[in-house]
């Protein structure tokens, strides 16, 4: 991933369901529950590599591991002071010290919040109430099963908790969206193909599964006052491919059926309730509420949490956390968790899921374990003269494009003078600054594209870095609080280059890069500050900064 500096300077270019369960005899074959998460990860990855006679890449150099870990756990690159701190720690424990320090920081809270926001409410990336709820929940170390219950039941609450309703309220006007998104994002199952007929590729998924899931949401509606509520009655009817009309049961993906405890209503009582519901949907001055004694949505939440058969809820978030940290899910795509699309490492997924449930749905334990594994820290470089194995072997690290919030926060870090950041030990000072950093980064996120599969830097983003005044007037000004101002104060050009590389790329420059950069700065009849500014721009616009590698 290292960028050829000369290229930048000369061109200035931006360049079965059952097969997933871990019950009975299979569970006995898994590693002991007392195994450390990182050890379990490396055991199962190494087992598969050995079975295929694949020699994995070694652990990446310390600077790369530092940057990767900071991006994945803190949502930003390290400051120059954090870079220095890391290399001052004993080599045998520096990774553990880094991970544990980050997980106790406000950086971790903000980044985990942002990651969950990008997953769960991608259609409304700047919903303040939902983001406030997620940050509150992360700071409270709220277990994932409880967060799921908060969002799905969408109960009225005070304070930050009220934002949990946004998952449902943002989709409530489209029953298919609410059904499909819940199944995909919380359970890793896309059942939309089973709407018109049984799934063509997956024998396990029938129309009954799609409409069984939809039945849990059929009664959900939103009042004119934007309050999520449930009707006291309502059912889903559908036609099979044979033309038979059926009433859907309240059936979860694992086949479990909730008892329908809907009370009986006389015809006149039902008609009166329907009129009241219509008024609630149309009139914000309606002076009453409808309180259903039976909530199908609440039943769905409890069925999913009690599921000890397939454990879709736990397995999905384990897989998606693995995807976020490792660049490729154990089940890929992550919304195709079924017997026709088995996990690359099924025993590892089963072990991590079992551990996650046993830990009380603790996301922090899961993240820490993956981040401390050897598999996570491997080099992303494969010898040019060899054909690399499939990424799903995890023989090497997968390069990941930064999300808009990661890139924006990282830009805010690297363009600031290294002298203006507190030392890593001063957590109080840093936590005060971190909220400001989050707000500043938020003003830049719209300029960058959310990465997807086969991501390439968009033309709009390249043009933004090349032509937008915000780059030159804000990021590249030479005031004392900016990196260009810091470089200007360093008389020795090779030292200035070293400072720039450590600050922006989080590594030392090679001898060739030092020579090329100093030659650039020392050109005849060229203003030194302008040379430093253009050199800084080249690194800011480089793929090396744009990607986590």
C-alpha cells in the first residue's frame, strides 16, 4: 500500500440453517469455553490454513498494526504523540496495552456508535436522536441483546433512550422494508426472495418464513405525532404459488411460533377501534392513545433472544463485527446466512457465537479478542510473484476503504500540529477534545463516499481534494495550529519530511522517499512553504491515507 511519492508529486493525481447451529455433538468438539478469544480465532484460522497447505503472511510491522488498530477501534489514525508512545512500550505487550487503552477511551465509544449507526440506519446517517441513543448505549456498555430489544420494541422513553425508536420509525411506512431490514440487519437473513414463492436456492426458506416475519410488524403504525404504536388486531394473508390463501402465523426464522394472544373483539368494537386508529394516523390533536394488550413486535424480540437453536441474533452480530474488523465476513455476504452459503470457518463462527452469548452479548469482549489475534495483525502484502489465496482464508489482511467518518476524523487529526494534541496518558484532556473532533469531522463526512463492495475513489471526491477551497484554506494553511505551520518551523528538511510522514502516514519515510521529498522542497526559486504545502497535499490525497491496510 505504500505510495510512490514521485508519482504523487509529478501527477498530483488521486488517484442449513441447521449446519450453523452448535448443539449436541458438534458443541462438544469446539474448543473449551475457557479459551481466550484471540487464541480461539488463531486456532481455527491456522487449522484451515494447514489443511490447505497455505503459509500465511507474517504479522505486519508495528507501525501498520498501530494504524490499523487505531482505525478499527478508535475510528481515526494515531497522533504523532501516540505513535511515539506506542514504540516506547515493551514490544511483547504493546499491542495489548494499545487495545486496552483504546477500549477505555471515548474514541472507542464514538467509533462503535458510528459503526452501529452505519449498519442499522444507513438510510438516515445523520439522525441525531438515533446516534445519541447508540452513544448512550455504548457508554453504558449495554449488552447487544438489550440494544436489540430497545430498537425493536420501540417503546416511548425519556432522555437518550428515546432515540431507539428510530430503527422502526424510519421504516414503518413500508412493511416490506421493516420486515426485510430487521431480518437482514439483526439476523443475517434476507428472506425477501421467499415473498412470492419459496426461496429458489435455499430449501429452508419458505413463504411461511417471509410472511411469518411480516406478521410481527403488520400491526405497527405511526401516529400523526410520530409515535410508534401497535394496533390491537391485524393479520397477514398471502397466496401460495399453488393459489392457496393462507393466514400467516407469528413465526420466527428458526420455526418457533409465538402464541397469538390477540383478544376477541365484537364487530362494533373493532369498527370503533379502526376509526380511532385512523384518527391517530391523521390528526395530531387526537387526545387519546391505543394501548394493545398483545404486542407481536415484543414477541419477536423475545423469540430471537431466547433462540438457542440457531442463535441468529448473536451469530449475525458476531459475523458483522468480524466483517468490520477483518474486511470479509465468515459468512459472505453477511445477509445470506443459510445452509447454501456456509461459513468459511464454521467452527470458529460457532465458537465465537457461543462465547458471545455466554459473555452476556458483550461486544467489547468480542472486539478485543479479534483485535488481539495474530490473524487480525497479519500483513496485507502478498509477494508480487505469487498468486494469493482466497481472502476468505485470512492468510493475509484485507485492505479496507475508510468510511466517511473514519476519513474525516483522520484528516482532522493529521492536519493539526502534533504539538497541539495531549499526551496519550492524559485521558482527561483527550476526552475533552474528542467530542470536538467528532463534531468537526461531522462537517466533512458528506464529501466522502460510504465504501461498498469493489470500492473505488469517486470522481467527486478526487475533484474535492484537487479543487475545493476547504482543502487549501483549512487543511493546508500554515498557521501555528496546523501541520504545515509545524513543518515550516523545522529548519532541517529531512526532519520536516520525517515529521510529515509520521503525522500523516503514521510511519517513517524510506531513504528514497526522504531523498525525493527533500529534492522537491529544495528546488531552486520555489517558495519553501508552498513546497511543504503541496507535499502535504500529496499525502492527504494519497491512497495510503484513504485505506486501512
